C-alpha cells in the first residue's frame, strides 16, 4: 500500500494525525537496572543451567555456577549492561566457575550423582565427562549452543586453529564410543535432548540480586576489617620498634695474661701475731659503738 492510499484510507493528505504524532514522539519507558537484570536472567538462566549441567554432570554445581555468574553480573551491572553480548558475558563466568578445579576438594562433590534413567543418556554423559575440560567446553559451545568457530575461539580464549583441533578431537572421541552420533546435527539434537530431559530449576531473580548484594556487603566488611587490622598491626610495630641502631653484642674473646685464681693458704707467724693483737684490742660492748669521753 502506497503513502497516498494510506492517506486516502485515513482521510488525511499524507500527514500524520495528532494522536499518531504523540505516540511517535513519546519515548519508550526505560527499564530500571533491576528490571533489565531480571529480564536477562529470565531469558538466559534456565538454558544456561542446562548447558552447565552438560559441562559438569552435576545438578547442584550447575545451579550454583549460574547463580554465582549472575551475582557477579549484578555487582558489575553497569559494565555488563553496556556489553554487546550480556548473555555471553554471563555464560563465560558460569563456565569458568563450573570448570574450576577447586570443586574437587569440596566434600559434597565427592559423592557420585544419581544415574540417568535412559541408557543412551548415561552413555553420552559418560563420554562427555571423559573429555578434557577445554574440549568439552568447545564442543558444548559449537555443537550445543551453536556458536561459530571464531566466536567459540574468542570465548574460550584460544586461537581458531586450536579451537578447531579441540572440536575435531572431541567429535572423534564421541564417535569412537557412540558411532550413531557421527553426524554433527545428530549430536546437536542429542545434546539438546539430554539437557532438556533434566529438571534443573533456577532461583528467582530477586533472590539472586539479594544474594549478590549480601555477598558484596560481606566482602566489603571483610576488606574493612582486614584494613583496620593491618593498620593496627602497623601502628603496634611502629610503637615497639627501635628508633635507633643498636649494634650487636660481639662474641666473647679469651683474655691472655691474667694470673690464675688461687685459694687462701696458711697464715704466717707475722699474720698470726697481728690477728692476736687485733682480737685483744677490740673489746665488746657499747664502747665500740660510741667514742669515749675524755
């Protein structure tokens, strides 16, 4: 329909009506940061939990990884909101947390996960978990999420040839164990079915934002407490530290030429007579303490 036909139908001469002008001039109501975050979480979190489950094989770890990633995104929301791919930013954080080797030291991660009901799902999950983490992540991004090779290389921080090499090795390992998944399209479909077969719920957006703010307050208080303790320790050190140089005490040295120490011997006759004379002249009584009056 041409502009003239639209004008004739609306009864105008090619000009917009006042109501239409007002609707076009009114800007769309901008979302608040909380609303924008909730929209991103609602759109990405359920699928991201399923992807992280394929990456780790653990349900609780998948939920925790996605929740931590979105908590970090809420703490850095001005940065994430201006990113050209906020969903990719959160996915990178979730994958990094999920693949951290420190999870092996946690007691609850030493217990095995419940077995999957379907035998083919168990076989596929076993093959995925035997892949090295870089190959597993590359396979999931390329054949699971559907990224192209340059995007997969950029997200995994690897070169394009290295990413292609990882992808080929991962596909070869899966084909060796499961020949019916040699076709990449069949592998993509099986990965989607395996992820969707698990009931993996995600927390509500307000709970994630509240948890993020609580963690931020905790780490802020911990940083303040550490700073205060450091200042106190520094002040105590300055108070008790010496203010001038004190040379160390030199080690002792042996002195030569000192005569040997000898014990007292017997008295001579002269010493004996002197002692007798002193004993006879020294009386006892008060006259020893006060002088005689003459």
